[in-house]
C-alpha cells in the first residue's frame, strides 16, 4: 500500500513539506483553511532562503540593505555596513509568498484542499489510519463536512495547532505580536526604500523589540511581548507609533493584525505517526523572532526524513523513524536557539541592557558575525582575538548602559 500523508496548514512549513513529499511521488494532501490568508508577520527572509528554496525574486517586495537600531534613549546605530552589494534581507508579503509555495506543491502533485480540520481521530490499532474530519470550503465559507484517512500527519497549523492538541504535544511559552500596515506619503515611503528599523525600550516592549519594516507599497509597524504582558500590547503599539511618529506622519492604516508567536519548542514534537513542524512545533527563534526560514526548513527536514524512511512511500514510517527528524534538527540548530535565548535574557531585561545592546551593534565585528549567521544560517566562529575583543566590548557596553539608560 502506498503511503498517504496529510499536511495540515498551508503556510511556508506546510507548503514546503508537501512539496518534498509530492516530488517523491507520495500521495499528499495539503489542507489550508484560508487560501488568501494575510498572516500578520514581519515578513523578513534571509538571503540563503532565496537560493535554497528556489524562490523567484519577483515575490520579494523589498531588499533591505540598511538597518537602524534605536535605543531607549533614541541613540541610533546604523547596521548593515558589512553587507556586500549582492547581499540583502528579503521582505515578503505572506499572502503572496505562501500562495507561491502552495501552488508549487500542487503543481508537483500535492492535492490542495481548501478546508478547516476540526478533529483528528487517532488510530485504534498499531497500523491503523488517522482520520481527519474537516469542513471543505470549496463551495462556500460554511463548509461541507468531509473525512480523510491517511497513514501519517504533519501538523503545520501554527501556534494554536489543533494537530498538536490532538496528540497532547504539550504547551509552550508564546509572545503576542501586534502590527499595523501603514500606507505612507510618497516622500515618507522613499525613506524606507531599502531600510528597516528596530526599536528597543520598555515603552515599546518589556522583553522584545518593535519594528518598522518596508513592504510592497507600505510599512509594517509593530511590536511583540511575552504572554504575561499581552494586556499591554496596545499601549506598546502606541509606544512604537510615538517613537517613529515623525517618519510615519500622514500615513493611513490599511490593516491591523495580531497573532501568537511560539517562544519555545513543544515538549513533544513527534507522537505516533504525527510530526509537528514550524510554529506548531515551536521553531521561532528567541531574540530575533525569526520564523519563516526555520518553519520552512523544519518542514523540509521532516518531509525528507519521511521520504527516506518510507523508501519513497513504499512503507509506513514509525514513530522512531519520525523522531530522526527531531534529532537532526536539534543537532543542526540547537546551539543557535540556545545562544539567541541567552541574548534575549541578557539584553532585553532592562533599558540599561538595551542601551548596551544597541551600542554593541555599532561594532563592525559584531555586525559581520550577526549578518553572516542570519543571511546564511551558518555560524562561523570568530578568531580568538576577535572573539576576545567582542567579549570585552560586550562587558564594557553593559557597564556603560547603566549610565546611558534614561
């Protein structure tokens, strides 16, 4: 019997998993409830993703080559000085980006279902099927009740994953992101042509940062904070609007968005023949809040593991087989997540440490290390002298930050 796989969720994670599976000839179903979904998202992707995931440049709205870090006392540091002429951070709109990835998976053979899964029925025997109950929206938003039986399920259905709940994957800490899309006058938009801004300070976020990112013909202005502070989210959004007021003057809000961001991997990411990827698994990074690349990468690694252990769909992988994906993922990126977690704990805890963080970002060695690791997702250790220099500057910045903080 040929392997049947259902991928629940059609964002970057789900679409990339479906693409790999379909390309291998595996019977693949990709279920997405909103095919025109405009997900609240900063929309930044690293340069390596363009080549690695074979992305056409016309889905990239902006190529950011300059960034400004702005401290609580409004000290501005220009970063990006180490970027080469052909290097940039891509900015995408999720409605365009996700649609491209889904359609590519469908063109390779994945069966795209416009539906909402509301129940995952677990098998009652060792080799039994998983039964997905979903509302099919093909003929209307209300939907027609349908079922789908498969051998394996990939949960790519976001932070509030129903697949995760069905397998009792456990809870995780999460942040709340709030964002406004603002159409600016032509002269104001020209300022953000290839520029992104990041603001830190207790007035914009007690444990994260706020941003102004350029989009297709507007900017995304937003902030994020951990769950304990979610009641302050509108106050914090007012804070970033106030800090960037002069540059946003005359702008018109065209969309208001909010969504949860996982801040830690779920306790169980594989249970039985169900695997979680992307936000459902908790792959968003601390400190930077980056999610798109890691969602797509985790899904691709999961799907590649399925292709490998199923012998291209000729046998049904076991739980132990699927857990190989988790082992490979943790081995490849575990250190990255640990370092970014430490950075957030050290530098985002007070305005004094945020001042130190911004001051440290002015250092060319720090910028090069940071951008190389972000753009290419490879951490190249600095030579011992450079590392010693960075460490000394970090300590010095932390000490001076107490004097600079407002």
